[in-house]
């Protein structure tokens, strides 16, 4: 269900959306929630806490156990055909989190655009750890217990290995990244969702990512 506890908010939610033990709560003014057709939201809690916040969820998205917190002047955009398991998203400090289409997040992820508490320089008094937006490309697979920190951009068709911590951008597509901090360990790859294909060419969903055999 969607609970609007504020004013002048825009809620667009087609009848095809399925909510199972889930809630989207909107607290504030001039916020927007736009959810496209055939999305399934299970055991999830999404809270918009502030003003001028945007939540967009594309077609055929499935969220299972997602905890998301969005604050004033922030945005969360999730592309179509993306599946997101149990984990936590935090978007704060007037930043955005953009997740591309056909991504797959295993359980245990944590993605945050802000440290949520300030660190100051003793010599100048200035804050040192400002928040920054995160942009994840299309067809990204996050293994279990992956952490992605503020300011990171990931190119499309990237696999992030189990328990990796991504602190810097990975701009080379078709790569596997692993470690703390994460770095490229394999290149020239493509990943698929189904185990029953013998080759990448048999999986028609991967056409845009693989070169022609001709």
C-alpha cells in the first residue's frame, strides 16, 4: 500500500501493481511516486521523508525485502525488468540513486549516497564527507552482501562479486569486479539469469551485449 501523509504529493500507481506485506510512506510536500505496470513489491518498506523527493519504479520490477529511505530533494529511479532482493538503500543530501534496467541484486546489499553523519577537519572546521549521487548502468548483477558507497558510477553489464565494497567508479563495461575496495578481475564477459542455456548466444535476452557470430 501507499500511505500519503503529506501535501501536494503526486502518486501514480496502476492497478497491476502487487503489494505483499509492503508499504510506501510519503511524508512531506511536493513529492512524487510513479510506479509503472506489473511491478511486484514484497516485504518492503520505502519511506520518502522530506520535500521534493522523486521515486520512480519502471515496468516489471520486483522488490523483495527492500528497505529504502529517501530524504529532501533526493531521487530513486529503478529501471524496468530489474529484480532487487533484501537489502538497504539510503539516498540523502540532495543526491540521487539511478539503477538501470534488467539489474539483479542478491540479498544483503547496502547502497548509500551519504555517510549520514558528518566528519569535520580539525584545522578548518569544514566538512570532509559530503554525499554524492550513485549511478548504476543496465544489466548489473550484485552478488550477496555487496556495499556500494557514495559517488560511484558503474558501467553496464558488470558483475560485482560477493561481499565486495565498491568505493570508486568502474567505467569499463563487460567486467567482473571483486574485493575491498572492488577492482576489475575479469573483462570481456556477459552474465545471464538462467542456468539452462549452453552458450550466451542461446540466451536471447543478451543480444545487445554480445557480438554477432557472423
